[in-house]
C-alpha cells in the first residue's frame, strides 16, 4: 500500500498508506489472530480452584471471559473491515495517479490534498468522525447483540465464573416451537403486542383527528385555549403522567376509593385481572397519544380547501360522507409515514406498559412474562431480572424483523409513496 504514491512523489500520502498496512500487520501478528481465534472458541479455561502438579493446596485459577472474547473478536473483525476499506482507497488513489499521468496532469501534493479536505471534500471530512462513532458505538454493539442470540449466554453461563459457547440456531428453534413453555410465551406475547400496537395506534389516530375537527369548527370559540389544555399532557414528562395514572388506578387509589364511596366494590384494574389491565393501558395511552395526532392534523385540516366541502354539500353529501371522502383521504395521505412510525413505536412502547402494570398480571403459564408484557418489556425482564441474554437477543432480532417488514411493506403501499407529487 502506498507504493504508487511514493513512486509519484506523494511521499507523505504514500507513507500514511504504508503505515496503515504495517500497523494492521503488526496488530494481527500481536493480537488480531488470537482475538479472532477467541471469537471462535469463546474461551476454554473456566474460573475455579485447581491443584497444580507439585502443590498441596488448590489455588484459584483465573478463567476466560467469554463476553470479552466475543467483543474483542468482533472488534478485530471490524478493524479488518476498516483495513479492507483503506486498501480499496489506496487502489482508488493509485488508479487516479495512473489516470493523471496518462492525461499529462501533475499529481496533487500533500498540501493540496489537505486543502481539498477543507474545501470540495469538506462533507467527507465532517462525516468521518460521526461515521466512526456510529461504527464503534452503534454498529459494533448491534453485531454483539445479534451474536449473543447464537450462544447459550444465560443465567447458568455467567462470566467469569462460567463460560458460554456457540449453540447455533437452538435459541430460535426453542422460541418457535422447540420449547413448549418458551414458544407458548413468545406467541402469546407477540399476539398481544400486535393487538396492542393496532388499537393503540389507530384509536389515537382517529380520535385525534376527531378532536382536531371539533376544535377547528367555526362555531367553537377559544380554539387556542382548547389546544393548549390538550398540549399540557405533552408538556408534562410522560413517565410522570404514567406514574400518576398508576396511582389513580391502584387498588387503594382515588378511583377505587370513589367507587367504594358510591357503594360499589373495588375493581382490580392493574394487578390480577388481565382484561382490566389491558383495557386500562389502552385508555391511558389515549390520554397521552391523542394530543400528538391533534396537533399534527390541525394544520392539515386548516389547509384543506373549503371548496371541496362546499361542492360535496351541494352534491348532497352528509358530514360523515364528507369526512370519509375528503377529510380522511387528505389527512391519511399526509400523515401515512407518521402513522407507520407510531405503529412501530407502539410495538416497542416500553413506558406505558412497564410504568402502569409492570407486565402484570403474572402467570405461571409464561416464561418470565406477564399478561400485559410486550416483546420489549419481556426482553427487559429477561436481561435485567433474569440474565437470559441469549433469549433476549433472540427476541430483539424477531422484533427487528417484524418492525422492518411492517415498515417497508406498509410504506411502499401508501399513497404518500406512490403519488408523491399529489396534494401540493
């Protein structure tokens, strides 16, 4: 690397390419090969008391850390990938030098290259550090998380006291039917997650549109006041609103105390009754979600031409027909991407479920999950409470696949994508 630059008197640039190659070779010779080998084995020596030959008393043997072997192995592969990129940059530079010589142009010297990085190539200069940051602090951890799904890193294989190993696709087969309890939990939680996402998304969406329509009516006075009151639920941090709601629906909270004062029995809203708990989280989610849709659709509704409604009225259309033929198509066209992101967000809506019910009510039929747990809250419990990292990683991969498929298929079939130039 860098030979073509050195031959063409680009000494500093050539030496930099050469330094990258020498540095990579030294790294692989000293550490890289052993790190990649460790990625394959994930460690071979367990921590424990052993008696060495010639010794009477056992000594504590320091074991391998499978997690570090995995992280460092992935890092070594990432560094190898970066070296390959630099190798192709070196080839590109060499081809440019050949092209310059063939056309009689003088190759740039180092100062000109530096000046170009601050001028016509400034975008590349500014993006280099963010891209490297994303690579090492986002991409590398994601790769690590994905690889955990192919190991047995669970509560019985905790480092450094124990090692974990590669197990192939066994976690996926267990989740999809190989383990009756695990697969039963997964499909029940997945079903409730999809039901929750559907109702939480579309109830907020349509009710938000209705609220916006009511506020925007000509007969309604103090429109700004009504919008401000609703926006208060957005201004207050969501976790505060949810904790207040959790206390209100508590067995001894204000709502139950009011029911008792009125002569009714206490209602178990959150703890032991799955149906009640699911209804409560959906209703509370309306309190949080409707104002967002109201704000987004208010501006859209004010931009719908009044002539459309007047023409519909002359043709004898009712208010309901005008809503479904004019208002809803117009709003849906503009807000379809928002609707998709809301659906995906509700698939992973951790706050509402965890802060209101904590996944309750609990059941022995599920593996470490409750009746109101979503995939994301079940994943949280598996990692934080039970150290089942391999199962949590597997669930994370399934969640990503579901979100990606729903997002891509839905967006590519929306009018916003197919008729991008309309309604302008």
